C-alpha cells in the first residue's frame, strides 16, 4: 500500500496521523521521496523545516 504524505510537512507514514506534526490531513497523490537521516546536518531538512528523521515526499499534489 502506498504511504500517506502529510499535507503540512510531507512526512510519509502509514498510520492514522502524522507522527511528525500530528496532522491528520494527508494526500496519497505525492511524487518522489527523499530520506532524512540527520535533520541537524541535512541542508534540505533545514530548508523545508524538517525536525524529524524519516521519509518525506518531494512533491504533494
Ligand atoms: Zn506532518
């Protein structure tokens, strides 16, 4: 099953709500993904405002 992408932070998850920002608004129509191992060291994470390690969608529709 395709993972849900959080509408506000783009975190990819499979549960009921986003474990990152606790939002329950998600989209299934997302494109591309990237993995943040260490948000403190990642430039992308800083740019997007990611604080938790995990998988993120690049683009949500
Ligand atoms: Zn979220």
